[in-house]
């Protein structure tokens, strides 16, 4: 009887220990919920009914999806300005968030660098004489609404700023001549310009503006998630994840532009 009782107590202790270990695993709340909720600074408005779906600006969605795949969880994006991240993390409304400006974050928020850093780079017709940022003064400069760094940089040049819902719309404007300069991240500029149809738009301006690194924000007291995320970012770097994601983004956006310029709308 005593032996059986001891075995029962031992089993209960092992079960409790396993439960505690599972609870202490990375992103335990997301696993319990069944989805990973990621805050991003900007979500493009959904397309109108019947409208074409287009690639969003930046790599936020791709990064969140890749993280979800590593965790074996579906991902839900939520628009979350960085200044609201600490409150949303504390309330469990998001599991982590993406940002490129960590200023003002309290000690309750941990910052995990991703390794992805970029700054705006110009896409210009090769037969123009625009070469320096000063040449952009008074010129039309186009970018996606989400590209806040590009917008601020163009404004500092004294340019006429025009924003579009998605990057392909801005690039179509450049290709059709209704915009003098398009701005995209320099990390995606190189793979985009390699496409033959972009050869005539391979001029650019001298590098300007600060390089910003995308970072993850998560609760500072969640050591299991912090440790796992740090290891995951190192694994992404070793696997060449950033090269793969930027190449895919460029391919997708180039195809979006092709559809807009070359393929007639079957819906009239």
C-alpha cells in the first residue's frame, strides 16, 4: 500500500514537472491559444471586393510567417504602433511585436535584433540625370504607405511625396512615368533590379538616410521565449533566410507590377 502510494506521488510529481516545463516553454500562451499573434507597425488596408491581392511593403509578414512555421503555429497579424507595444505585451494581446525604433520602451520589454537592416533606396529610369538626393527637390517621389522611413527621407529632400497602398502601385507609377522616383528598401532593391524588365529602371540616388534594423519586442520576463528567439534568429542567419526572403519579395512585387501593366483585368 505504501509502495503504491509512493509510486502515485512520484507519478504526480513527474506529471506536474512536465506540465511546468511545458508551461515554461517558448511562447506558451500562443501554444495554448493555438495561434501566434504578432504586432506590426502597419497593415495595408484589405483590397476591395474583387480587387487584386498585392504583396505588402517590407518583410514583416514573411518574418512572422516563418516564425510561426518554426513554432508550428498559424500567425495572426495585428497593427500595433511601437509606442503601444509594451501595454499590448503586458496584457497578452500580442505574443511579440516588430519595430525599428526601440526608443522609449520600458524595462518590461526585451529587444531581440533580427539581423535585417535596411534604408530607403531609389528606383529611377536609367535615362534621367537624377543622381543625388538634392536632385529630388520638387520631384515626385513615391512609396508604399507603410514605408515611413522612405516618406520622411523624401520629405527631407524637399520632394513631392506620394504614397500608395502597396509597393507595386508606387513602382507602376515610376514605370509609367507618373512618378520620378520610387523608394524601396536597399535590401530588396538588388534582387528587384536583376530582373531584365527592370534594367531601364536601375539608376538610383547616392545612399542617404539611416540604416534601421528590424527588431522583435517581447516580454522581458519571458526568458524561455527570449532564449528561443535568440537561437532562432541565429539559425535564420546561418540558413541565409534574409537573402531568401528579400529575393522572394522582389520576385512577388515584380510579378505584381507585371500583372498591373501587362495583364488585362478580366473583370473589366
